[in-house]
C-alpha cells in the first residue's frame, strides 16, 4: 500500500489506496496474465496516476475539504457514473461523510447542498457547467482555491473512471 503525508500533522503514513490498488483491483487485474503484462509496459502511466490520486484525494493542503469528505465525493462521482465497485472502495475511506456517497443525499444537513449540486452536475453533465454554477459556490462562501480543488477531484475521477472502463474492455476481449 502507498504512503501519504497526513494533512493534519504532516507525518508520512501508510495506508490509503494507491491508484494501482484502486483501478487495478476494481477491474480485477492481478500480478500475472496478459492484462498485468500490459500494465507493466505502461507502469509510468500508472505511477503518475497514483501520484495524481494522492494529490487530489490525500493532499497535504486540503483547504476546506478533508480527506474523508474527498473520499465521499469520489464515491459519489463513481456512483453517479455507474461504477459502484469503485464507489465502494472510496466510501470505505469516507468516515463520517459516507452518507454523502449516496447521490440521493443532497448535502443540505451537512451544509454542502451547493457543493453537491455542483459536483453532481460536473460529474454527469460537464458540458453544461457555466459561470453561474461557480458563482453559486462563491455566493455560498467557498473560496476560489476550494472550487479549484473540487474541480480537480471531479477531473481526476473522470479520468480514473475512463481508465477503469477501458481496462475492463481490454480484459474482456480475447486475443
């Protein structure tokens, strides 16, 4: 398992999922076989993906979004995109925020209604996200840097879900 720098005290910690564990385990790619050989040939891509995952889900500077909330949002995005097994992996790290992984939750009780509405729209209807959507977050008191952090999370999940989908297609095809 990868390590990460804990944002609360700056210490190096073991744990959390690496991108390889997240994506490859979700798809069911083990250490041997044709798919594992392909992954080995592209190991640099998977290493960069692991770094991107850590940077987005477990950064040193979390801003307004602590690690468990980021995990809940990642699980929610995966659920909205029909990748339930990926959602389960992230929900396991969501702690007290796990209820937000369910797209039926509107986040109002947690004071996150505008955030979830924005994240949901970006996750499933990206082309229709316009300036007023961002303005709604700003009007709710969310700093621009924290809006960027939300967008980074959504962008990474879009990438990860695409890779998981592609890997699934590759492992189902017979040469």
